[in-house]
C-alpha cells in the first residue's frame, strides 16, 4: 500500500554542473518541454517536463550527484512529525516558489523533501 502521507512525486531536483548544457540536452535530444530557466541569488535552475511524470529541476546549487525527490504532502507540519517519529532526521526547512519544504534524511535514502503546495501557480511566474 502506498504511503498515505506522500501524495505524489512532484519534482526531482537534479544536481547540474552546467544547467544550460543539461537543459539543451533534455530539450533537443530527449524532446522535453522547457518550463523555465532562471538565474537568481547566485544559482541557476531550469525546469523541464518529460512525459507525464514529475517535473525535473536542473539545479546549479545542489552538491553531489544524488537527486532530491520532492513529494507533495497535504500538511507539512503533520508529515514532519510523523517522519521524525519513524527515525528520519530533519535536515532543513526551505521555501521554494511552490511552497514550504522540509529536507529529511533517512538511513538508506539521503535525499527526500516534502512540499506543501501553497502556490500551485508558481511555474507561470518563473517562465522566462
């Protein structure tokens, strides 16, 4: 049975050493739809859609090579409490254009975020 806390995988943040080159590959080679490509606050992030799955974010500010899976949740506060009770370690809380997130680490998968979607229209404001 699926975890009732996690509604769906909404985004995959992918570390990128060259966002423009990676964006070109996804669009030109894989046929992805470019949603936005922004450079602000010392980093660059581009979003693409590739099929019906989660949106992919190519992120210049992420360290390492592991992607970060961002799951949509109903109530972030409730999910944080339950994940901590299950042994997950809360790393940090961040705000992305779509809403607040918490970044947690588990024993086996070090890259999971939960997002409470409070601004579903954020994509249209980032289009450039």
